[in-house]
């Protein structure tokens, strides 16, 4: 069995998990802020990747990151190459798809933090940044870890957006024609290599289910307090 597509997917998912965890935690903190203006609109925008068709999201990414866009031209000027059809584009696509799941899990962890502990720390003179670093985030750690697992699992299984911004020209380790597992399964089926597609699908499914089981256990732990 050719394991390189799975290893490539793991690499993309790991980087995307870090990106989505940082952004998702920041968004979750904003949603937990009582003075956030238009919270319903902000929540809707964060959750958009869950409801929009992947082709629509992929189209937006192609428009925003393409060689004729401002970002695409700036990237080419600095790095001398295109952003689309590279590993970087796949990471961006996977991160966007993962963010809503990360936000949801982290928000559960933040909501479980006892407000009296935060209030007591503030009364004793701790700054908001110190309260966040020493109380809020450590107590919300199970939710954050669950969010990281969900983000990783979602990034591992992304297909629609990755297909549009990476497709068969995916440049993984500097070598074209490498594809993440999700695209590899499709390409193998089209080429009538059913056994190869099946083996990769099974391996990806097992890994995804294990991550979801662990994430669900952590989420239940947070909700039970």
C-alpha cells in the first residue's frame, strides 16, 4: 500500500490543526465576551464553513489566493511562486474547514470555567492577560484539546476545498503529483484501482474515528464539570 498520501494528509492536518486552534481559540474567546457587538452575526460567520458547499468555499479561496489576486501577487513577489496548488493552499483550506469545530469545542471549555474564580483573581489585582493565561485557558484545557482533535480530524478528511485549491497538482514535498489521502482515494477510484482506494479509505476512517472518540470523551468530561 502507498502510505505517502496518508503521511502527506497527516502533515497538512497537523499544520492546519495548529492554525485552526490558534484562530478558533481567539474566536471562542470573542464569542465568550459579553460585550461583543452583533454576537449572532459573528457566530454565523464563524460557522459558515459548516453550511456552505465546499465548492463555494473553494471558489472564494481561488478568488482570494489566486495568482491574479492581491494576496496571490504579493505572495509571488515575495516567494517567487504561486500560492494556489501548493501545500500551503491545502493547509489554508483545511484550516478554514476546521475552525467552526474548534470554536465549538473551545467554547464549551470556556463556558465551563467557574466565573467566581475569574472574579476572585481580578479582585486580587491580576490583569486580564494574566487571568487568561493562568486561570481561564488552563481550566478550559480539556475543551481546547478536544477542539484540537476535532480540528485535526476535520482537516484530515477535507476534500472539497482541497480539491479545488490543490487538486492533482498538489505540491507536497516539492514533488508534483502527490495528493492527500482524500484526493488520492478519488483518483484511485477514477483509475479503477479499487483495492488501493479501499485500503486508504479504511486507514483514514480508523484514524478519524479514534480521534472523534477521544474528542467526544474530553467534551463530555468538560460538560460534567
